[in-house]
């Protein structure tokens, strides 16, 4: 008995022409499924491996129900200081908690030890870069931060009212994953302080940040950032914040090592109030170390 007779005797099939119709139907269904799959948007992932490039925020947001604990440190020396402790004179540490409310929306809160800045922020992913598509060639995330400075700015008691200590930072983070190993981001920034440091200082600042990542190993990347301020402070000489370093990914932990001229970690502070140039003279070069611990809160039981 040949294969044709088996199909011929099977209920519902009559003759050889049914075999041909089955083949046509299968091909038609496969073509339709392939078209549906090809039409479905495919998004780039891991444009940056962390929610921060080094100093500033990256375009990345946390997945839903993911909690991150971030510890950021800055170490620096004071020339001719007699109080040097553990190889450095000064240390600023910022503790931050970040939680993914949804796959697009992240909330965070942080506090710093040296400058006494408390801040809360929100990040919302407006769009994601698509693979092999011209419709959305970049990822865009909106960042909004509010901070409270509990200590005087530059040791000047300028804050007469409680509201004078608040600052607000708005950023539009625009990033593109150029290749599998390279990513680039620009960050148009608007900063508002409720009170200027001195009367001739602007309360509103306009800045733009540039950041990049280049993969140099299976779990390591070279990163760098630069922030240009269009209208800096007039009462005190400040410099544009810059950093360069290496990010090292270890499972649920991200370690970041970099050199920078910024002592602070909150956006309005390090973008507009960096008082050192980026060089190794007179303790102006600072070492930064960040550690990010990621915890998935809704792990499914196996």
C-alpha cells in the first residue's frame, strides 16, 4: 500500500488532489505567519547596561517590579591637608533606591552624605529604538528630578526660606544603539533653582549632556560623559562636568569605576556646580565608584 492510498483512505480526504490542497494550505499559512512575525516591531535592548552611564542618567528604565539599590562614591584629596584619612581627604556617598512601577516607568529616591542633597525622580520611556526600521531609530526617555539641599551652597547662607533649597532638573534622554558594541546619548537639560546663589546668578540653566558606551569585553564597557552648560554661574568659577571610566557587569551587580571632576551626584549640582577642572593638579581629579544591585521582586516559583 503506497503513501497515496493511506491519504486516500483517511476520512475526509478524497483522491490525490487533496494532498495538493493540503500543501497549498500549509504554505499559505506559513507565509501568513512569517509576514506577521516580520511586521511585528523588534526593539533594541541594553542600549546601556545600567540606568546611569557614569555621572548622569541613561535612557534605560527598570523592568516592572525590579528594585535597584545604588551606592555612588566620590573620593578626592585636599592639597596640603593634614587630615588625610584612608588615602583620601574627602568622601561623598549617595544612596539611591529605584523601582520599576511598569516596564516604562521608574521611580527613585536618593540622599548624599557630603552635600546633604535629598532627591526624588521619575523616568518614563517615551519610545524605544527599533531594529532595522526607520520609523523609530532612537530611544527617548523623559527624566524629571526634584532635589532639596539641606546644607549651605559653597558655605554661603543664602537660603532664607525653606523653598529656596529646592532645585528641579528636566532632561530628554535621546540614545541610539549604533552597533552591538557601541551606543551614544545626548541629553538636553533644563535646571531651575528656586533661589539663586547670589543676586547676579541665573536661577535657570540650559545644558546638554553627551554620553557614550563602547564594549571592550564580554562583561566590560568603556564609558564617558560630558555636560556643557550654556549659562553657568557668575558668582563662582565652575567647569563642565566630565568623566571617563569602565563599567563591569557581574550578574545582578553593576560596578562602575571612573575618573571625574565632579564631587556631587545629583543632576542640578554636578551639572552647574562643579568647581574643579578635569586634571590631576591640586587634587582636582576625583575617583568615582558606583555599585548597583538589582533585585527581582516577583520571581515566579519553579
